[in-house]
C-alpha cells in the first residue's frame, strides 16, 4: 500500500521568490552598519571616560560649597564664634637701627653699632614716623622672612605670614633665643637671638627679620598694626667669620682684613715678606711711597682692585695717638699713618697749608727718616697740650724763642685730625735755608700725602 503524501507547501513555486533567500537576506547586517555601530560604541566609551573626572569634580565642588554655606550660617548664628575684621590703622612697628649686611650663624644679632636692637611703635598718620604708645601691652614675635619680601609696598597680614621662612627639614629652628616679647610704652629691646643656619639654600640667598603683633592686651588683635622688617642680609656659616673683613678696619687689624687681600693669599704673603703686617703698616707705606707698595703687590692687583683696597683702608679709625720725631733743629708731630700734623723748624711753627714746594720737599725727607725709625718715635696722646708735649725732653720752649706760648695740640676728638684753626694767629715766618742734601723730588708725585689736611680720618689720603 502506498504511503500517503502529505501536502507540502514547501514546494517551490516558480511564480514566487525564494522564501529562504528573503529571510536570510533580511536578518544579515551589512558591513557598513557593523562598522558604524563599532565606531559609535567606541565614541560613547571615550566620552564617558572624559566626562567622568569632570563630573566628579563638579559634584565635589558643589558639595563643598553647600557645606561651607551651611557652616557659615551656623557660625553666624553663634555670636561667640563671630570673626571680627581688623580695623585699618596708621600704627606700625619699626626696628630702631640697621643690621650688618652679613651675619654669621651662632653670633648674637645686633645693630651696626654693636648694640641690641629695639622695636618701636610709631604713628604714620602725619609726616614721618612719630613714636607713640598704647594704654595696654602688646605681645610681639620675631620671625625670619624671605629676603625677596617687598619692603617698599604696603602688605597685608596674610602676605607677611606667607613670606615667613621656616627651618629646613631635620634642622634646628632657624632663629633661636628670645623671640617673644611684651611691648609696653611703645618700645621693647630685643634680647639674645641668633641664626642656626645660613641663607644659601633659599632662592635669593638672603633673609630679613620681621616683628609682628600676636596679641594686644588680653584680647586678639582688634587694630591692625603693620609689621616691622629689616633690610635684606646674608647669613653665612660661622666658620667664615674667621676670614671676614672689618668695616671699618682698625689700625692694628691684620692687613688681610682689607678688601681684595685674602688671608694667606698671594697678596697677603707678598706684604708679609716685606714687613707689612697690619693696616697701619699698609697706610704708612702708602703715605711714604705708594709706588713701592704697588710693586710689592705686583701686577696681579689691578688698578680697580687697588682702588677698592685703598678706599677700604682709608676708612680706618685713626684713634687719638700722635708721634713726635725730633731732630737738632726740628720737631715733627705725625699721625698714626705718618702724615704731618704740625712742623716746628728752627723754633718756628709752620702751618701745613702754607708750605712752599721746597719746604714740603724738606719736610718729606724728615718724614721718611721718621718712618725708617718709627719704633724710636715718642708716642703721645692727642689730648695733651703743647707745653706739656714740648717739655718731654729736648728741645724745649726756651730753645724755640719764636714759638708763641699757645697750645699746639688742642682737643683731639675721635675720628678727627687736629686742624690749624688758629694759623692766622701764628707769627709770620720766612723761608728757612734749606740744606741741599734734603732737597728731593718724589717719583710718585704724591707730595700732599705726607701732610694732614685737617679733614676727618676717613679722608686722610688723597
């Protein structure tokens, strides 16, 4: 028996399109659509990655603003926590003197005069700065500031605090000693303070010292008092203090204390070999024979270097000592660097300003003899008067009948050379007969260097 044939609609119909082909074509994506979908997915991923940090930041900022507004409202509701702004004021603190431009670690900080610093309260409302006081005490703190802090401008308290310099990591406090004071009556003296570290590690290589008010009376600041600051200065290690120059130098200072002459350097060694060991030795030879001194130093010291060294040497403190050079017919009074203060020859006083060329040449030779025998000169104090000075051995006033009985050396103040203020009162003089053996010409043409011109010690040498 034949099997039944079921009706099958799957038979192909020549008049109908292929069904399977249509279905397959409808479900298969095109290549272009796939590429487009991949590009879109990548774009969305990139945008999400880029926007996420920004969205987080915006959310955080909004949250912080909300918290601040809430905290400000909370504080404003509590009178005990309310912040009161400082009122503007013309009051300020100042230091009463300048500091040295170079300070060494471990050394007490003082003014240029060697005395303790003081902090003053002044009023700047009028012309200049007028010292003033407050009816209550002020607590003041000493701090270290960056040397670049602009002292010429008006700064705020925040700007001042931002420029305070702290110690380096692992170091001791930068400034030690008595750093907190209580000011009464508008003035307070700064006690023992010193640096523990140099200033070479900050950009400008300089510090300033500042003083700020931390409390007025029993309450926090209610009046703005501008802080005090010093000029900028360098802080060096204390080991460098052994080699520092002196300003001004002293006559007995070693010659390497002068500018451009280093300790144990080539110039120092050359001068030492020729017996020039002190600043006084340097200046005496500069008075007597400048070319000889220049030759000692050699060509290594340029003209510019010489001017710096010479200018520094001229600032020395001359003190009050004078020296007498005696001879058969003369008496010369010299200052510590071999310059003539007064000359008495054959019983006649000759004012320095009125000497003729021949007379100067004669005296210059006498000064050279005195320089060569400096250790044998008689040393006297500049405060004595002429009668006492001239009676300390021969010759005496009796041997000088033409000399008037008047003080030859009057009051000799520190940093001042004796002047011939009464020269017009002295007897008229005539040229003495010059011994031909004494006449000479100076190679350095620096004839005036032998004579004191009556100016201050800082301008003795021309």
